[in-house]
DNA sequence: TATGAATGAGCATTCATTCAT
DNA sequence: GATGAATGAATGCTCATTCAT
C-alpha cells in the first residue's frame, strides 16, 4: 500500500460517479454506492467533495469543459464554414452518445430540482451555442446561407440535436431505424434547413 | 367531512401526484408526500393503487390517452394536409407545455431506471407518430411535399419538437427568446424542411 | 351466484387459513391473504371471527377435537393393551404428519406470545395424554409392563413423539433416514422402554 | 456517554436481540425494537449487521459454537462412556433450558420460512450428534450397550431430548411435574433404552 | 350478511451527512 | 488526509382492525 501511491482518489471518485450515473441517475446514485465502488469509506468522499451536489456539479463542469474544448478545436481545425457547421453538429451528437452521463447532468436536469443550483456553471453551455452561431454567420457571409438571426437559428439546431439524442436515450426511436441513420438524417436536415434556396 | 364532499379520492390522488411530479420528479416523489397533500393516510393510497409504479403508470396511460385523442380530433377536424401537419405540431408542443408532468413521464423516463416498465403502455406513443406520418404522406400525395420515408420524417419532426420542449423544460433557452418565438420558429422550420423545393 | 349457495364461508375461511398456516406460520399469516385466497373481502372474515386470534383459536380447538376423537376411537377399537399403546402412538405421529398446520398451532405456540391465550382450550390436550396413561396402566395390570407412574410415563412418551415430529418438521433429520424409519424406530423404543424386563 | 462506556455496541445488540427473541420470536422481533432497547438509532444496527437475517444468523452461529464447545469439553473430560453419554444429554438439556432463545433459533425454525436460510451454519449441528453417536459406539465397544446403528440411535436420543425441551418450552407439561423430574426421567430412559439387556 | 374504503402504527431498509479519531 | 461509527429522517409497503353502507 505504501508503495502503491493513492494515485488520485479524487479522479477515481469522479470516474466511478460518472459510471454509476448512467445506471442510476442522480437521485438513485448514493454516496455509499460510490464509496463502495471506489473502495474507500464514505467519509473520504466528503474529504474531496463538500456534498453530493458539489460532486455532481464538478462533473457538470468537467463535461462542459470537454464539450467546449472539442468544439473550439473543430472551429479552428475546419475552415470551410459549411463543413465546420456539420462537423460541430456531428461532434455534439457523438459527445452525447459517448458520454451519456455527462450529457444527462449537463442538459437534462431541471434546475428547480437541484438543491444548490450553480447557475454560473451552466452559463458555459452558452459558448458551445455561440460557436454554432458563428459558423452560421460565416456561412451567411459567404452567401451559402441567409441566416437572419444566427443565435436563434443556433438554438433551433441545438434543440433538434437535443431531441434526437434524448429520444435515443429513452429508447423511443423505432427499432427499425439505426441510430446512425437517424442522427445523420437529422444533421442533413439541419444543414438543408438553413441552406439558401436557389 | 360532511361539508367537504369526498368527490373522488382516486382522482384526487392522481391530480396531486401530477402536481408533485412537476416539482419533484418520479424518484423524489414519495407516497407519504402524496398522502400528506391529499389529506389521507398512506394506506389509503394503496387502496387505490397497488404500488407507486402502478400509480405512475396510470398517469402515463392517462397522458397518452389525452394526447392521442387530441391528435385524432385534429386529424379529423383539419382537412388541408399542410395545415393539419402544423396543427398537429402546434398541439403536441402545447400539450407538452401545459402538461409538463404528463409529458415527462410519457417521454422522458429511461426505461432501464423504471423497476416495472410497462412497455405496452408506451406503445400507444406510436399512434401519435403515425398520425404525423399520415399527414406527411397526404402532403406528398397532394404534391406539396416529397417525403421519401414518411415514418422516418415523422421521427425527425418529433425529435425536433421534443428537443425544443426539453430545452424549454430545463430552462436552457436564452431568456431573450420568448417561448412562443422559439416554438413557432421550430414549427415553421419543420414545415419548410419538408416543403417541395421548386 | 344466486344459485350457487355460498356453501359455508366460515368453513372455507378455516380451510384456507389451515393451508396458509403451513407456508406462513401464524405471524406471517395475514387476514388480507386469507380474504384474497377465500375470495371474499377482509370485512367478511371479521363477520365470522372477531379477530385473527379467535380464528386461530377456532382451528386449535378443531385440531384437538380431531385428535382426541381419533384416539378415543382407537382406545375403543383395539382391545389388546400393548397393541393399543402402539396404535395410539402411531396415530399421534400420523396425525402430526398429515396435519402439520393443526399440529403446529396445537403444540408449538409459546403461550406468552399469544395475545389472547385460551388456556381452557389447551386443557383438552390432556385427554389425549390420559388415554395413553390408561393404556399404560392396562399394560401394567396385565403384567406386560411395570409402570410406576403412568401419567409421568405418558408425558415421556408424548415428549419422545413430539421430538421426532418436531425435528422432522424443521428438516433436521439426516437425509439418509426415511421418515418412516425414524418414526417406527421411535415407536419401537417407546414400547420397549416400558416393557417389563425379564 | 462519558459515564456509560459504550463497551461493545455489537455485543450489546446481540444480547438485546437474544433477550427480545425469547419474548417475541423471530418474526415479531423488529429492528426498531432492538434499537430502542439498545438505546441507539435504527441505522446503527445496520452499521453492525447487514440486515435482520444476518443478525439472527450471527446468533445462530454463536449458539452452535457454544453448544459444540460444551459437548467437546464433556467428551474430553468424562472418560467413562456411560457417564459421558448421560453427561452429554444432561448438558444438552441444560443448554436448552438456560438459553431458550439460542435453542429456538438453532433448532426450531422452519427452513422454508427463513428468507435467507444459512444452510452451512446449521450443518454445525451435526457435530453435536456425532459426539453422541461416538459415545454410543464406545459403550458398544465396552460391551455396555449393543447399538446396531449408533447414528440412528443418536438421532432418537436427540429427538427425545428435543421433545422434552420443546414441551417444557411451550409450557405443556403438567404442573404437577417439576422440570428436573421430567428431564431426569428422560435421561434415565435414554440410557436404559440402550443398555444391554442381560 | 357482506362489503371494501379508510386508518395509523408498524415494518425493513437506505440515505446524506457529521465528527471524533 | 482518511476513516467509519453514528444518526435521524425518509423510503415503499403491509398490517389488523373499524365502520358506514
């Protein structure tokens, strides 16, 4: 034990919590469960996180950081505005699919049900929207789209993606459709929806 | 008691539960809370509902009945297929806005987190989708739209609406936008999205 | 229904209760369970039996009546005292094996755990002992046995049988032994135990 | 607290449970009752015992350990096989009389009524039987008894003692007899029963 | 006679959190 | 920093019993 440095209990707690969040959701998730899974005592959790909410807020923040960083990189990496837009959409959906637990706490918790709602943290979410709005504007400037209100349009795009992700998450999409089929169709509609009519 | 005619305890339980569901969500909602609010004993709840799940399932069924009935009436009432489609969308969103508690248990619960998942009840949801698909087909037949796969398209429309509803529900739409502005814009995009390009 | 006379609800309740007693024991047995199984309402049970204890006491009485009647008949039917003694023993054990629910409430309930202990009813049990004591005396008079204290001896015989029955009931007899093997061996020992040494 | 050294809560819980078991039996015994009597909160019980069954199983094990240890000591201490046999019997009965709560959970619970039946724990009971069988065999080897099947005979002896203990436990022995009178008579019969007829 | 709604107390169990060590 | 005992309140649910109908 002395030679096996306790690497990073804090990290461990966060990762275990993420895993448990998928199966259990926030309410069913319990500190005892986390402790048992991490292999530490309940008290130890409280050494690192003031309470259950703080622990979840930490994960929410982490999620936003990951998402925003990914989108910022795409913004930089893809120069063609139309391709950038679809890359941003594809990324967003992929992020949700691969990190359902992050996605759930980032975008599916009703604020009125969170005891200690950290409004500031959610404001980070805005940045991800602004990146989409910027891509739309760029498309507009290049004459590819005619977007009167890019920020509103970005909300609509976001909503569309969020709807697809959510319905997949609650397993309500008809089994006849593959996940990819649905998500790709959605992305296609999103692009077309804004493309300049000739 | 003599002055407060005990109208219908069962109905009362259902209504109180609906109300509490908005504030608390399914997991936090407790039988004791319901009993306290209804003004009866815990045991009384169990006279009418075998257990907590059965109570919630009853509400889910009620919700689907309301929604499907509303959509069926619209289907009959509006003959113009394009207007019918937009009426169906508008209705769906209005239903969700006015009955957030119904909407949540109907469309937002992860099946794997429900102890006793009543798959059959959820199957009713399909009918609401089929009504939209039928409207799309009708539009196609009239040459107003060219919908290759009406059922897939109906899913996409549903997803779009569900996304708007969900984001409004978790209060993530920028305060600068009115609810109506967003929902109407979404409906407009939904129609346009499918309109035949000239 | 009108043509299907409600035969004898009371009898029905008693029989269902007996059946449930085997699986559940007195404590776990519930009025609701009985009502469900009988196919009547809980209230109906209370029409016939003042409360749960009274219902069980009725069964206890019934059990004693059956046992004593059986033993009295044997007493009359078998004239040879030695054969009578072994017949009485065999009967007793068979009664216990075939009516474990009667036997349990008749002989295994701790009086201090019965809310309303009907001491008088248990006094009936004595008669069954007296019949055994009488048989022992008869054997004594015929010179087959020399029983100094027939009543004490009857108690010991009873205890022996009760022990075999109880251990079989809690499934503690080694599986290598057949039930019959054990009970017959016990009866043999009981007879020998009292037989006059030559 | 400072004045009442919290010696050993775990031990305390076990002892209180034992006491309550006599009055209430396993089914009526409740965690709340134990907590109230121990003077701790309900949760505290669960700190030491995973659930009610585990708590009772712990007592069962404790009981078997006590009984077997006592019998093993007697086996070693008493060299004369006949005296050893009667000492083993006397010990067994004394154990049951002095620890009725242990005895009840060790030998009177129907396995089918125990939710989580710890079969392995009950297997310990066998050892106590084997010690008696060994004593019988020893008597046989010394020509004091002629025991064809010592293990079967041990079962019969056990049953006899169990019967006496049980009837005393349910207070069914006629008040005219002292407990000692009955138990000593039983032990005497047990020895005689197996003694070689001259 | 028969019903079944209603109750209040009770059940085993789990929880987030505190705090002395 | 890490522990884990301790708590009090809460959870879903069952119970024997009552009583107006």
